[in-house]
């Protein structure tokens, strides 16, 4: 009822209770992106430079506070320094989405091509 009557607040029901820390572990997603980065270069969405594998964070393209999930479609390696700069703000669509989509497409292609990457 609350979500249906407040459509402008995404994930309202999840904001009513504290997040369970166990539910927010990104270990498997991090391992996947580590493996992808060993195989193919990935461009940082915000810096438009190749990700430095020694200093990157796995972050949400659409901030967690908006979508309230840790789904793979929304996770992306980004330069550690940008993680705090971007904060919980929605990214601008035009300058960033094309690179985000290319990275996601590349990652899913590699998963499909290399069964061991699962």
C-alpha cells in the first residue's frame, strides 16, 4: 500500500527497516568483475579511462538509495576516487550511459562465451 501510494519514492518498503548487512555483500560480483578485468579492458564510466585494476571500487550506477538492490545490472567498477565524489546522486544520462551499457554488454558477453566465468 505504501509503495503504491508513493510511486516517487523507489524501494520505500526497504527504507522503513535497516538493511541487513549480510544481504549487501558484493563479494561474488567483485570476483566476477575481477575476472572480467583480467580478460578485457573496461572503461571507467565517469573518467572515460581504462580501469586501474589495483584501485577500483565496485559501485552502483544508479545509487543504492534509489533502487535498493545490489543486482549485477547496476554494479560497475569505477575509480576509487569517484566513488565518494558521485555520492548518492543520480548520474547524468548522456555522458555516462553509453559507456555503462558497453561495459555491461561486454561483461555479459564474456559470461556467455566463457562458461567458467559464471
